[in-house]
C-alpha cells in the first residue's frame, strides 16, 4: 500500500529506501559486460525499465550516474534533431501513487513535475489536494473519527471498573472537525515538502493531456517525455430519483453537524465503518443492504459475527432492500424508498456503494488511451497504457 509506506517513511526522516535486487541471470550478465552508462542512456525509460534500475541500485552507483539518466531529449523517429522536453516525467495527480512515483523518478535523476488541484476536504472537478484520497478523505480522517467514536463505549465500560461521572460526557462535533481538518492541512504540507525535497516541481491546477508528450495545466502547456496518470477514483452514488439529497463518504467525513438519524446504503466494509463511527458518536444508524448478509466475499463466520455485534450495539440492519428513490419532506427530513417499502425520518442518507475512476475530461480519448466501459484505464504488466509514452497507476 503506497500511502501506508509513505507514512512509515515520514517517521524515518525520509531517507531514500533501498530497492530490491533484481536477480535475472541474463540481466546480471549484461550488466557485467557493459558499462552502467549504457543502461542509463537517454533512451532508457525511467518507468518501463524499473527492473534494470533495481539491479543497478544494488551496485550503488554514485549520484552522478543518476543524473546521467535525465537528458530531457529523445532522438526523433526520422533520425533528425533530438526533441527537448520541459520534463522527463509529468504526473497528473499527487495522491499516494503519484507522489511516490514522482519522487522515486526524481531520485533516479529524472526531471519531474506533478500537478494537483487546490486542497479541499471534499473532492470535486476543481478541488483535490496533495496527498490524495487516503490522506485527505480516506484512511486518515476516517481513523480519526473512529478514535473519536470509541470513547463513548469506553465511558460506558468504565463504570463497571468503578468510574463515576457527575454529568454525562458531551461531545463537541465542531471541535472534532476542526482538529481533523488541521491534521489534514499538516499532512498535505508534509507531502508538499516531500516533493520539494526530492526536487519535484509541484504545479497547482487541473491537468489535461493534449498529445502523447504535452500536458495542459489551466492553459499553460508543458512538454514531457513521459506522462503518468495518477488520478484515482471518487465515490459513486447511483442515479435514482432524489439522489441529489444523498451524501457520499467524502461529505460524511466533513459534515458540519452530527447526523441525528442516518441511513447508510451499502453492505461493504466502508459502509460498516461509517455505521460504527456514527453509532459511537450517538447517531441513530440504519444500514440498508441488497444481500442477506453484510461483507460479501468475507469469511462466513466473520460476516455473521460482525452483523450480530453491530446489531447488539444499536445499529438496525435492513436486509435484501435496494434503494429506489429518496424523498424530501417539507420539514427537511428524508425518506428512503426501497423495494420493500419506505422508511422515513432521516436527517442524512449516505451511499457507500463503490467508487468509479476519476478519468473524465483528461483528454485520454483524444490521444488514443484505451479505457474500459466504466472509465478505468487499460494498462499492461508495467502500468503502460496503449500509448507508449503514457502510464497509469492507482
């Protein structure tokens, strides 16, 4: 998990990691017969030949060898003058994959730029932030809310161990959100420093591919030998009547006030995590799932045990119910209509029904990058797309 690895490296002063040794006998023989400079020629791809670089790193070449790797020029197909580029690698998206790939390429001597949208806690067509989903609207903020939700259970359990409270403990939602957002700002600052210290140029704005070697960022063009697409995905809400009243996981992590009564549509681990969070923060929680059991694909005993324990904790499950529409009453409360009927009285309705690739309006179709029906980019075993100079991760 790249994001987890990056967080580990944050705690260890960001020393350059040792790459694993590549053990191909054929490649080892070639490297013994030919000088290192041959493998660091201007025509060697910093991405497609990662195994070669892994082997070379075992021989510990000096930093000057790394710098030879960056020429920002390539011989033209007709043998004419070499074309010079602004960068060796231009990355679109500064999430876990984009940040890691960019700084590793820079450590090998490549000239690298990465573009990312301005920071916001909720992603959109115009907002994002350095750090990506895991850091800004996934793992990190979710865990902070999990920690907050655990205290209510501990207060209850502590009474059995002799603790007494003169008044019922109260939770201040705005304090939790303010501190959560301050932590996200701190982390995105750390990621910016990681890029800066690696020599990566950070450009704020929305990137769009113009041709196989050109990226447009808010009207300014940058030429590059290679392009890396690392834009990740976004939460998906099904298009049903009234879906505009629903929230997704991004919004659920940044609500201005505590939900009084919330319906969560979905039976996967993300839906259950949020159910546990809101239950611990004293919201009334209902979970609607299409299947008979939660956590499809998990061990059967785990599925049964998790549902049992969550039900005992006060979470109400509505099984084999598919959402058909969301209705809003004059008092502002929401109702969820399913194939079994209508449940009324929700302050919030959240969908945790999966994610979709964030590949719209990137210019991929115009340059010939092949994609699947749902917008995912097709790549080979080396993460290369159907266009040789364009790569994709995440």
